[in-house]
C-alpha cells in the first residue's frame, strides 16, 4: 500500500467539504471537513517553514481536542513523526521520553503550564521549540498555536511519505522497565483502521465520541476509523461520568470507546435513564473484564 494517513483527510475534504468533521467540547469549536483540512495544511506549511523536515519528530502533550487531531494529521502530511505523550506522567517521566525521542517541537496544552515550567528547568542534550495550545497569556513567551493559522496558506502541501514510512511513536507503559517507543508506519495505522471499520458497525455520518485518551493507540486508531468512514468526531477533553450522558444526548453520539470502570461510574449517575440516548448504537469496551 502507498497510503498517507493525512491524505485521507484531503479526500474527505474533497468529497464532504461541508459535513461537520470535528467538534471540540472544551474549546467550543466546530470544523467542517473543508475547514479542518485547511487548518491541517496551514500547520504543515508552518512546520516546513520552520525546517521541521521529513522524519523529524514532534511531541504533543494535550488532552483530546481538535488541536491534537490537527497536529496528528499535519504530521502525517508533512512526513514528520508524531509522539502523543501521556499527559498523566510526572515531570521526570516526561523528561525521560523527551530525552529519548529528541523532538524538534513540543506542542502542549495550556492546562499543563506548570509541568512545562518544571520541564524548562531540566537539561536536555538538544533544543526544541514549545508551542502553547489554548488561551493566550502575556506571561508566556512560547509560540501560540492559534498564531500559526494567521498567515500560513491553506493549499495542499506536497506529500513526502507514505506506506512503510514512519508516522507515529507510542510509548509503552514501562511496567517492566523504562517506557519504550514503538514506531508505527502509515500502513500500520491504515491497516488497523480498515480492520476496525469493517469489523464493527461503523457507518458514514456517525458521530463518534473521542473520550479514550489519544496518547493511547486505541484513541488514535478510532479517530482514523472515523476519517475513513466519513464521520464527525466529538472530542471530550476528559471523561466525566455525568457530563458524558449530556454529551451523548446533545451531540447525538452513535458510539464511543470506554474501559469498564468508566461504564460502572456512568451507571451510578442519577437519572441517566431519563436521557434521550436513542442515537447510541453501541459502546466499545476493553482493557479488563467487562
């Protein structure tokens, strides 16, 4: 195969330009496929302008959001290797992963300002640029994520990687030692997404709730599945057992990924049976006994 994961978004933008592609519940933003693809292209041009070249690495410390997805697909189109990092890690653990992976850019969400301040006190064998996602702050000197989109063009960039070329690094949990970076290609992610989309009842026009953290490969693959099928992805910043019922009702969610503890907490929520959740066809669940 010679697939570039980012080109899947280009295809959707050309076929369903006005369909809603991505909803960010925390930042209260909504994008059509056309607008979402344009943002991705703008970030690709910014990466190239700043000499972030093919197979260089960029890291993301962010909860589920449209911004995280934009970075993911921009990395794919640019031929850059992307590292979604577990934001629950302690500063020393984050430091180890950054030292091990040597990214040129670290995109981070403003809710992690304190961790980034602590990271800056650490010594690294290389230099990287911080890009801050979120509300502008006069006290922060980093590049603002939103500022990237003020001047960059929206035209389609030249695709430089595909197939067996590296796309993403996911770090293991480190249960038997230091976390290890697992390198996945465009083909790896594409084949996994196709397998999931054909095995499950996943339909064009579905509204998938992205609540499983996207520093985990399961969260990323299901995002790509939604792209393959032409769905809307609703990004939930962080799981909340009561709020999620409101989201399912208001956004007409058709499916989402969970772990058993999430479902147990959801079922303990008062009055959930009174919610209009007729849109919900099924819930994916795994990681422990259901």
